C-alpha cells in the first residue's frame, strides 16, 4: 500500500511540474520586427549558418513586390512570418510621423481591420492561416481604448507579443496570457555578452525568454552583426540545454503543457 501511495505522489508531482514548465530545457525565442532589409541580408544568413529559426513580425508597408520572394524563402526554411499590421500605427507626439498612421486616431475597428488585411497578405506569401502578432510600438491601445480583448475575441491572432525589459523571463506558464507574452527589446545593446547574459538568466530560472530585435547590422534600433552572431553561437553551443523555437512553436508548447 505504501509503494502504491508513493508511486501516486511521485506521479502527481511529475504532472504538476509539467504543467508549470513545458520543457526541461530553457526556451529562447528570437523575434525580429518590421520586415527590414538588414534582417534579410544579415540576420537570416546568420540564423541559417547556426541552423536556428526565428519569428519575423512583418509590417505590411515594408513588404514590397521585390522582397516577397525573399520572405517566401524565409518561411520555407522554417522561420515564422508573423503579423505586425500594415502601417505600424503608433502614437505620434513629435509631428514627424505620417498623421494617417497615428494610433491616437485609430479605432478598435480600424486596427482589427488592418490586422486582418495583414493576415491576408501573409497568407499570400506563405500559405499559412494560423498567425501570431506583435503590438506596434508595444502599445496595447488605439484611440485611448485597449484592444487586447477585442483582438482575443476576433479570432484573428493565436498569440501576441508585448514589450518588456531585460528581466522579462517567463516562468509562470500557468497564468501566462497568450496575448500578452513579454519580451526583451534589446535596444542599445552592443555586445554579445549582454545578449548572452539574458539567455543565462533564462537558463538559471528554467523558463522562456523572448528577444525583440529590429535592425541587425543596419537599419535602426540596430543590434551589431557581431553581437547577434555571438548570441547565435552560444545558443548553438548549448543546444542540449536551450531549445530555440519560433514564437508560435514556443507558445504551442506552453499551451499544450497547460492542458495536460
């Protein structure tokens, strides 16, 4: 009887541990915003060389007829193409941006319509129907109205990424909102050691960490090409401890763990 009770307790502990953590490895997600040329020219060749995949949140206005074949190849190689709206609306306070793209003038209807149209564009590129999303400028509201729950009920998006800081390590998978997944915007980071330090923090806590990159070796909010390459080298060297997944893959794993 004691053996049966002990076996039951061990099984229960194993099940509880699994629902808290979807994998024994730390999970790292590499995401890249805005469909920038430096991502095609620098980040992607580096990813390919390291045999790793990332998630590219494409802003529709940057996806030109000339770049569509390249993005189609990106998807064919196992990377995820994700939704970052057509026009990347943000609150404009300086007067430098296009007033038509000022998120203060948007409504919930117009942002959802734009997300829907971007889904259509992405479907034309990669033929996929399930889509993840990154909030432009990490803003959760348009016209002063939070649209997260409207996005949730729309069914347009499966998971969504928000902003965060260098402490944005996800360890509580049970309560993680799939439409409010934090990330670290590695803006101003110039060395591979700084990027790797975030990964080590994720490893120590046994959780998931999501990087938010923009330009890599060019464009804006730029991560130096060498720093990015050093990060990928570290991830590759520690593949036995770290699982590098696309955003959708990682969140699918988290969601499956929740329901076991």
